[in-house]
C-alpha cells in the first residue's frame, strides 16, 4: 500500500504520522511539500497535525491555500482517500473539503490527554475495522478543536451518516457541538478528526485502538487488538 504525507511549515506531527504509516504498511510514505502542485499515485493521502503557519489568522487558514492543498482537493475529487488529523482536520475544513469549522476550545485552553471515542458509523472507508457503538481510546492535543456547524449542516451530517466519531463517556475536551470528533465528506473518502490515532497503534503506545482507522482506509484490516 502506497501513502503520502503532506508537509507544511509549522506541522509537528508529521514524523509521528510517517512512523505510523511505515509500521502499518511496511513501507515509508512519500512526503509532499507545500509548494508541490501534484501528488504521487498513492492509496491514501494524510494531512497531519501541528500548527501550520503558526495558526495565524485561523487554524489551517493559510495552509488551506497552499498549492499542495489544491492537489489534495483534486485527488479527493477523484476518490482518493484523504485523512486529516487535528490541524489536518482544520485545514480540510478551511479548504472546503469538509463542512463546518474548528473553533477555540470552550475552556480557552490547550488540551493534551486521552479521550474516548464512540464509533458512530462503522460503514465508512475509515472505520470498517470497528463495530458501530464501539468505544475506543485516542489521545488529543489541540487548542482549536471545538467543532461547529449550522443546524442545516448538522442535520445533513446526521442524516447522511457522515459523523464517524463522537467523544464518549463525558470526555469531550473542547466543547464540540454534539460531541463530534470526526466526520467524512458526502463522498465518504475524506475524513477529518481531531484525535491522533497515529499515537495509539502499537502496544508500546499503550494500546492499538487507533490502528483500525489506517487499516480501514487502506483496505488492509487484519483485526483490531483489544
């Protein structure tokens, strides 16, 4: 399986994502710098977390206008799976690839801890390794993870099964509306999520709950460790 990781100034979780994809696929992903206007032929494109361009203006706003994101949008339009984690989620929203926006955390503080996620829809390209209603662990680390959308958008997300993950068991760390932690686009091939599944994929991390997201996206699920 071939993967690519987008690189932008200020990202600081790209190495974690590269390590995770290398572990899961057995080969290092290709990296694509912000000025590139085309992507390699891959099975998954990932926009990792961090603070692209210092999160000036709004988190992800400048990065969304980088040449590489036009290439990501083109690939997504052709059905290539795209995963945006944390800042990557913010960038995908700013680029118009996902609806809604990520606002400042309700408590106005950076949060870094483990949360629990309910798998709301296990029928997506990114969640088929799980069961609907399953609760998994996942770490978060963000300052602007408070997902918001207007009522019409929220209804569409609910009706179309586009909400993939919700914060579970009272662990919502940011005030996100309806406890939304991750959504897909209408086509089902673009997932944005605030938690960091790449940091919980092997026993040395303390668990493997995040591994299923990558295995699902790559169509290479080998079963999820308890």
